[in-house]
C-alpha cells in the first residue's frame, strides 16, 4: 500500500476539478484516498469545491501553519490544508488540484509524489472558461494564453479530457487505485 501526494495539474479550463470530483465520487467509501478541500481567496461558486476565505483570513491561516502548501495564481491565493501530512503519515493517498508552479517544490514536502496532467484543446478550454462565468472575454483569453510554468515536468499520467467526463474520471480513478495499491471498492 502506497501513501503520498497526487498533484493534478493542467491549464485553466482543462476540467481538473470536474475530473477530480468524478474520481472522488467513484472512490467514496474508499478510506485510502483523500481529496482535501482547498482554501481560496475567491467566493464560493459553481465548478470548484473549495473553502472561500478573505485575503486576511488566508494570511492568518498561513501564518499559523494551517497549510501544507500555498501558491498564488490569477490574482488569488490557494492553500492545501496541513492535515494532509497526517493523512499521508497514516498511509493515505492525497489528491489535489495544484498549480504547475509548485511541482518542483512537492518532493521537498512529500516522500512520494505522482503527477497527473489533464489537457484539452485550446478551443474547448476557452469555451469552458467562458461558460463558468468567472471571467469576461479578456480574462478568459488571459487564462488560455498563460504559458505553462512547468512545461518539461514529467507526468505519471496524462489525461486528454476531450471525451466524456466519465472517461476522464475513470482514468483518474484507476490510476489512484493503482497508486494506493488497493482494489477499487466497486470493481
């Protein structure tokens, strides 16, 4: 049985949160895989399961050591709770959507790190970004044109999310059960 951190990365609009949610639902009741809620300095909204916090609340939590990992992207602060250290220490696999910018830092935090890269053609990304309604046309274009901050970082699994959500979710679920080394509870 393996324990460690699975970083799900990819550009905005690739469907990371939707694919993660699909895998989380499939693995519900499987105690070996944990999907922590991120804290983000953005109000709650559709399509992203997170704990919304103000910038002051985030800074205070960061100063208290409440986070295992933090980063800034798109004018927002993101944090993964420090409880993931305990989860990994008790033989769990932790799965989180993180910025590609933190990939090189992850091995300094966790003994075992796996990277899942989710990609999708740009025209689909642009349409998804606009459909979620968090950005206007200019904001969507800025997200699509943002260069990959870790273009050469190797991935343990790449999911091209241009088919059905179920296909992408099944690929992530199968990967997570292999990483943890246990049988899927519904297999």
